[in-house]
C-alpha cells in the first residue's frame, strides 16, 4: 500500500503536532503542509518543524495533498470543508480527528466534491494540553483509532488510512458512526462533564475557601482538575455536537448517583462495597488490556513535558 505523498494538517494543535511528530518518527517521506487560525501558531509550527510549509488559509494548505486531516474544533469542521472543497485534488482522502463523528460527517459531507474520499476518524488519545507545542510522537502508541466510514467510503481509501494510522502507532478499529458517538459519550464526553462539574462545585462552595481547595487537593480532585483544564472551545463543541448520546449517558449517570446517594443516606454499606468492587474490576481490565499502568502518574509525565 503506497503511503501518502502530501499530508495537509488543518489546525496545528495537540493532535496535528502529534501526527506530524509520529509521521517523522516513522520516517514517512510525505510533505506536510498546514494552517492554523493565528499567525502565532502558524509561525511556531514552522519554527519547530511540524510542517514543511505553512499557509494563511486552509484552501492554500490543501493544494496538491493526497491526505487532508482536519484537526480543528468540531464546530468549525463544516466551514473549513466548504472552504477547502474547490481546492481538493481528485482522489484525495479527507479525514478528521474530531471527538464526535455523526455531526462532523454531516457538516463535511455536503461540501465534498465527487472523486474525494471522506473518511471520518477519531484517535482515542489525547491530553488536556493544547497548541502546536503540546504534541508528542508517542501519543497514538497502542491507543485505539476509530474509523467510522460512510456507506459510500471507498474500501481501498479506507485501507490506506488504516495503514497510515497503524504506522503512527495506533490500533485501528472500524466502527459504526452512531455507536462511536455513544461509546465516546460513555468513556470520554460524560466523564469530562462530571470533572467540570466537580471542579465547578468546589469553586462555588462558599463554606470552603479557595485556598483550601487548592492547597489540600486530594489525588482524586487533582485528577478532576487536570481533566477540567481541557480546552473550553473543544469541549463546548463536543457537547453541542454529541447532544443525544451525552444526555442519554447523563440520564443513566444521574440514576446511579441517586442510588449511591440513597445507599449513603440509608447506611447501606453492602451496596457501596459491591458497587466499588465492580468499578475496581473495570480499572483492573483497563490495566490488563495495556491501556493504562499501575503507575499513579501515567500519562502526566508525557503531557507535562
Ligand atoms: P488544539 O490543540 O486546541 O488545536 C486546535 C487547532 O485548530 C489550533 O491550531 C487552532 O488554531 C486551530 N483552529 C481553531 N479554529 C480554527 C479555524 N476556524 N480555522 C483554522 N484553524 C482553527 O486542539 P486539539 O486538542 O488538537 O483538538 C483538535 C481536534 O481533535 C478537535 O476536534 C478535538 O475534538 C479532537 N480530539 C482532541 C483530543 C484531545 O485530547 N485534545 C483527543 C481526540 C480528539 P490557533 O492555535 O491559531 O487557535
């Protein structure tokens, strides 16, 4: 399977910079072009060698590319697709790394010209950091990359994209698009919302001083604050665009929370013990699957680099 010769990265933040670094690490020969919204990001990306050439507009950045990856917040994917459409090469693949798939596919699809392959994708890898200097080459190593092809997606083009992500270190899975959004709501979107809420609660508690929240923060709360420090634009767009699945999972979450609340009120220690035993098993399974380690600081060392 031939590799891509020219990859255009639209948006040059955490995901795009990690793609570029992982491509370089794998000695992919492809030319990399890119664009970002601000001059500052454009200049940094060029300076640190993420791209061979940077452009002021996405339209210019995609010219001649055989793979275009949209690495921008979910809410602007449609506008960018519209902008680049007339400049895409015949036969090129347009993909993305957006955390939501149905809404993104619907936003991009109407703009895609005949002869261009639209193949949405989502790396299940990330950190709370943003920007061109946040990326690292190993971000995708042994992490899952979910590809959600559309009914019209060309098999050869899908296979080529699978090979690309495998070379970057990912395990690749093909998933039905609606199912992706539900899975993402369970394992990523709702947990983020809960972390945002808990940090918001601590911030709004006027009987506990802000200095106490900061100085005495326990490990669990610190983990919540790390998640709740994620990019506000990205996460606003995720919730606005994965509304149904997030609301479904939140409904389930609230029911469970009430059950735990009731057990605490009634002093039902057995219920709490059994519940926490079940959740501990999930943690064990994640470690056994190689998706985390026992080390208490897993992931942070890299993201704090
Ligand atoms: P990021 O670090 O904040 O980077 C976003 C990039 O998009 C920046 O370069 C920004 O430019 C650019 N951008 C924003 N609006 C733009 C516009 N209108 N036109 C052109 N460029 C624009 O974000 P990220 O974490 O890489 O996330 C990118 C995508 O990956 C999102 O769709 C997100 O849902 C998805 N994702 C993120 C994670 C994660 O953990 N972060 C994981 C999986 C998937 P400026 O720097 O100039 O503002």
